[in-house]
């Protein structure tokens, strides 16, 4: 592929690299940033990895995760910026203007709607994760697949495919992952690090959310709410990741839409939407100035919990009747 | 491999086959039974698939799952019995004496402690699932990998590796699975069929269990109980699969042992044990006339819920102090 050769030339030629990715970075963006950072570092390059947000605790086991910073100490100058897993400047947050100062911009992305943010755009919507694209780049550059690199890129594919269960998982994904296992990656270790370090209070909160789950009369919509009382019970400082509860709600037979309401205080209610069917939840979130994807979206609405619940549910019911 | 040639000869030569597997069959045993059944059927053979227990609802989407019976209409005579995923006669339940009447017994198994139940034993503890072994047999027999076969065998590997996250997942597992995806298997469809058809009451019950979760003072043991009151609330007929709650309990940081107590009525308490560390929970279950594996075991104890909880927890605490 011609773009791989072009990127290879830049990585070999330039000296000072900025690597960045989208706000609220996930396993794919973090794993791939670290892998490219480690590779460039081994090639003797100067590497800065910079994101708007810090590394979530569950990914702190990745080698050199401390290389990822959320601010620049001093105004560095970069020969090249590598933007990963991101197809819009806005999604880089405060890093966007820094990345734009680089002489050359490389964009590696697997989003279907991506047109490329840089001069050199390696876009492949058939890739399950940017980690897969980084693997192809690594191979093209004839760089050895060390354990550290394999671990970072495995984490990318594992998380973006939902442990190889999402529809984006391909023949190639499994082939590439088998190379990572050859490179010494232990699947149970990685899974334990990412998914089995939950706190006891967060588990209690999940229990409260599921035991107060509600279902619409037609069985197509399920919802639950994080109330102030719940947070008081489990301690306000609980780290809560809504993904697990939302995916359990989605696992109910017959469900089209799963909703999580969270009372943020000061009359602000955060709503997370998940769709299991053709229902486009992004359209609903957009009505309330939110956004997201067809199957996963969110918004923040002003009002009290009961009022917001009623309003959102009514909108969803109208939409379901339309389908 | 010589054993593959020997089995190939028998499958080609004999006419009437019994295929069976262990009690409470799982995705691996059911998927592999169906795959071999479909293959033999295509070869023009007479195939009977027989298990002590019926097919769990979540696997009913597999092609020809209705071929699996739990009783014989009349006393069939079998040229050969194929025993899958099973290394002890007792684990075949009431099917054991029927299988023993076959002229030839073939045992395909991946358990480490397996010595083989038959004349022809294809034992491979390095295989993540018997489905992997069935794949090798299929290839050796030069049988085409149809979509139906790929779907059945994919289900076997998916379930026995816990969606490719358990330590048994290997380079070969991923290679074989990539062949199944080539054969048309859609990962998201299979996952939805197996894991996303839960009932609303079972989800409420999970919520109740997690919200009443208890943790030992040292943080190493977590437990919860299915009480009669809970079952009354959600309706007694709720189908409940303890695996999901137990794996969520295991996901708490610092946990060594997760326990689920279930009041069966009539002073019988069922206990499920899961270990996340070196603690051998089978040893504890055996103390109460139960059994299982090092990391997953169970038993039924006579007594009331509080008494049984206290007794079991005391035993676990003693064991933990020993480690």
C-alpha cells in the first residue's frame, strides 16, 4: 500500500513526533499511541504523546503509559503529528491547535466517515481497530514485534472488538491477534487488567441500577437511573463506568433501546443511550443537543430526574412507533 | 497425527453412530456434537445424538439442535460411540451404559486429566475446546467447512474460551476461528444469540444479588445469596444462570473467592464457588461432598441459609490464612 510507504519515509526521516488521539481515550487509542511511541523511541526519535484526557486507570498497566501526558511543559516544536483513531479536529479537544503546528500531519483512522485530517491519511474502515493499522505499519517498516508492542496492540483490538464479539471483528483481526499471542501476550492477564479491577462500591451501584431497572409496557425500552440517594449509599467518590450496566441492559431479549439517567446535581441530567436494533439513538440525543453514533449516544438535559425521564421516554416511544 | 487417521477410518467404515457428551452440556459440547453429527449425516451415516440433559435455550439457534435427544425411543444398536469433552464415565450420566454397548468407542477430549474412555482416544489438553479438535478431524477427513459446521465449531471455541479471554486461548484458537469467519460466521450474531437473550426478571435478580453483595473485612471474599424473598419478587419461574453474577463478583479488585448461596428450599443450600487466585475452591466444595475444578466448584449443604453461609465462610477464611 502506497500510503504505508509514504508514512514509513516520514517516520524514518523526521525527528520530533507528536502522537495524539481523541478525547476520553479508549483502549484502542491508548494502546496504539503507546505502540507507535515505543517503536519511534526505539528508532531513536523524540516522541511526545499528548491527549486532552489522562489515561483511564484500567489501561495504566500498559508499558510506558506514563509517557502519555495531558499538557505540554513548554512549547515543543514537532516535525510531524500522528493523529490516531480520530476523524474530526474537535475530537482532539485542546490538543488540536498543538497538532496543527506540526510541519507534517499523519492521520491513521478506521472510522467509516473519515476523510483524513492530514496530508498523509491512512484510512481503512475495514480495520476493526487502529491497532490493526499500526500492526500493518509495523510490518511494513520491518520493525520487530516485541512483547511490549504486541501487548499494546492486542489491547487495542481486544477493546475495540468487545473481546472479538462485535460485528467489526474480521478474519484479519484474528490473524493479527494470533501474532500477538505468538509474541507472548497472555489473554487472561490482559482481560484481568482491563476488566477485573472494579471497585466494590461500583459493583454495589451496578446492583442498585439493575434491581431498579424499568421496562416499557411493550418490552422494547429499558431504563434505570443513578440517583443522589444511590451515590450517597455507595459513597460519592465511586468511579463508575456506565458501559457494563448498559451492556447488561442491552442483553435483555426484545430490547431495542437501553437508557441510563444520571443526576449530575444542579438540575442537570446526563442520559446515555444504547440501541440494539435499527433505532438511531443519535437522532434522539441530537434533539437534546447531544451526539454520538447510531447505536451509542448521549446528552445532558436541564431539569429534574422525573421530568427528563418522561420527556426522553416519550421521544423514544414516538420514534419506536415510527419504525 | 495417527489417531486422526484411525478415527477417520472408523467414521468412513461404520454406519450407525452415537454421539454424546457430559451432563449439563455447554456450548463446546453441543456445538461439537452437532458439527460431527452434521458431517456424518452428510456422509450418509445414521446418527443419534444423545445427552443426559436437554439443550440450553441459548444454544437452540444452532443448526439441527433438535437432533439432540435426552432419551432413546427404542433400543438402538451402535457401531461406534463418539464421546466428546468428557473424561469420566460418570459425567455421561444415564447415557454411559448406552454408549458402552457400542462396538467401538472413540473419545475426543481436551481435559488435562483425561486418560481416554475408549479404544480410540484423541486427547489434546493444548486444545482450547473439543471444537478445535473436531476442526482438525474435519480437515484431516478433507470434509468441506460449510457455514453450518463453522457456526457450530465457532460456538464451541467462543464459549470455552470465554470469548477468547481465558488462559486456554492460543495462537491456534485464533487461526481456526479466522477460518470460521471466512466460512461466513458473524461474531455479533452468535454473541447475541448466546448472551443477549436474557429475561427481564433474571436481570432484576442479578441486580438484587449485586446490590446485596457482601465483602469480607480483608476484601478477599465476596458473597451473595438468592433468597426465597428474591425469587418471590421476580417470580419463581425465573431462569437463572449464575455465571454472569459470579463473573461480575470475580471482577472486583482484590477478590480471591466469590460465592453464591442459593436457598433451594427444604433446608438445602446450593453453593457455587469461584476462585480468582491460587485458592483451590474444589477442596472446600469436597469437604461438603461437592466437587468441581480448582477455580470453579459447587456443593449442596443441608441447613438454613445463615448457618451454611457462616460455616462455608469460616472454611474459606481458614484456607486463605493458610495460603
